[in-house]
C-alpha cells in the first residue's frame, strides 16, 4: 500500500492520528490527490501536494489500481479514444474522442500508466478477481473505474440526442423494461462513487516476474484479449427495433474467447439478461434468473460467462444491461452514505511514490499531522 496514489472520494476530514479519538485538523475537497504513506486500522496516513500529512478514512478514499495490481492490463478507452456507440453508430462528440486525461508517469511503477481509481475496499475485491483470473491463465483488462460526473452527463446527453433522431436507438435503450439509465446513468452512477468497473479478459500466453522496488510481481508479457463481435444490421437472427434492420452480433459457434458486443456498445444488444434486475440488491439477479423473470441475453457468450463467474466469486454484482460492468454493493452503500458525487477529474499528476520513500516520510513525521 505504501506509495499508492489516493484520491478523496468526498470532502475528506484529516485527522491528527489513526486513533478513533483523534482530532480533525482540516477538511480537503473531494478529488484531492495524496500519497498513502502507511495504513492503520480504518485510516491511512496521507501526504498532500503541499507536504502536509494527516490520517484519512479508507472508506472515503479511492486508490489507484495500477499501484496495487501491476499484473492487470489497463486500457482506459475514455482517456484515449472513447469506444461508446449505440447499435454501432457513433455518439456525437463522444466516440473516438478523449473524454478526459489520466495517463501519466507513475513513480511507483516507473513507467507511464493510467490513473484508474476505485474505492479502497473495492480494490481488495478486484485483487481477488485478478487472482481467480490468473488461476485460469487469464488477466483482467480494465477499461474504466472512476468516471467524472461531467463526462457521465456528456455521454448521456449524446445518447439522448441520438435517440431523439433515431427510433432504433430510442427503442434499443427501452426494450423489455430497460431505460437509458441502465446504459448511461443520467444522474450519479456507481462509476462516480468509485464502486464500479468496466472490464474484459485476456488469455495470457506468458508471464514475466518483475521486481517493483523489492516486490516481485508476475506481469503478462504476451497475451490475446478476448474478441468483440461487431454489430451487424443484416443478421437474420438479429433484433428488430423500429426499422426493418435486424441488429445482432456476428458470433462464431465457439464463443469461449468472445464477448457479446464491442466494449461500451450502449444498447440492448450488450445485455447480461433479457430484462432489468434490481441493481443494488445483492443477489437479485440470481433470483430473477431462477424464477424465470429474466433469461440470459440473446447474444450471451461463454467468454462473458467466464468474466461473470470470476467477478461474482470475488463478491461483485453484474449489471443486467452491460456484460462488462460489475458493482461492489458494499462500496456503493458506503459512497451513498457519504453522498459521493464524482464531480472532479483525477488529474494529470501522479502521486504514486517509491514505497521506501513513502516509508521514509512516514518515519520522519511519525503518526501526527504536520
């Protein structure tokens, strides 16, 4: 944990020590970055940009996943060229655009890498998911964790604009009881709360053990990401929305290394199930499947099932409308209570630090705020 880049999820109280009776010395705004120097109980010792230090709550903080899980593959498409489409059609001002910046030099990893944070507690579950993936010779590919609220709204506006002009789009986000918020929330989503990830899988052909400042980690050196079916408009087995076009995925007979649609295809075609389930009720999707309220989506694949099996085993919940999206309901509940809004960007400055340097700062200052 030492040297990990942390971010305040909400307006964050800073305390003089790790103890429960410590006094609060200040409050830093949501989005404030810091370096984690050490952890103790429910708090971590944070070092801020001005050199000030103090103890902050784990539950109200996010941590940068590359700092903690270097064995994963990181591809933040929204920080490079957004993949978001609907029925294969581009969203104006979104598709192929860099929606925000998050790739910087990372001092802990000594390379350029994305800043991809999630809530502290969720990071532990993602680490477990990566362990389970590695047992199968796979690696998780992370496309997005935290997403700024203004970007969420920009995508929602673009999808609504397309829906107003295209009846197929409109019906593709309304079919079988779904609505737009299942594809891009029009309020505050779990992405803004640091409690959701968009992920895929890669088959790893070779791993190489590397040392990150004394910590040995096996990282994938040769891998093949799972394939993504293109959206066809003349698929005889496709789904008809409003026009005569039949939209569907062109999938092979063996779908063990295939995902149902391209990543971030915002339509009914990307569903996990044929209808909505209660997103924030643990296990509701299992009940809905068992009693027949919903079925597996029309274009469900064996590859998507593998991904779901891994994340469910790591105590995360699938989203009914997107095969790639998983929620940590415990982290979501924490963020709800703290009224997290995600009204900030992660910035273009890394606060990741060599662990020995972080330990030296912690040793020099002791347990009190400077």
